[in-house]
């Protein structure tokens, strides 16, 4: 299985995986509007890989088969100030 990875033109570190190059029919229109103009990043042969950098490869494969796309969004950023305060036992 080969998939094509696109980078969002509107949201940092957001990627869209689809089954075929420039075929976005399975992606809901509101998602495409939020995503912006897709920028081609790479084509990935999933069948020849055991893992992906920031996504669970089995989840990517499953969602590509079931939904026709997979959206990878960045994890929420940790509030380092709040984490530091908590480690010191400081409450607001």
C-alpha cells in the first residue's frame, strides 16, 4: 500500500495522508477548507515500513482503508510554566 502525504498550508505540523496523488474526494469539505492548499511532501510505501515518525502506522492503514484519508495533527503543546509551578507546589 502506497500513500501520499500532504502538508497543510494553514496549520503548522498538520499532514493529510491519502491513497492517491491529488485525489481528495474522500476528505470532507470542511476539513479541506481548514487544511488549506495541500502541499505535496512525499509518497510512502506503507507495506514496506514498520513505523512512521509521529503516527501509528496501523492506524494510518486502517483509516486509509475505512475513511480514505488520515489526518495527522500535532500533539497539544505542554504549558511549561504551569508544569513548573505544579512541580514546585505553587497554586494560583
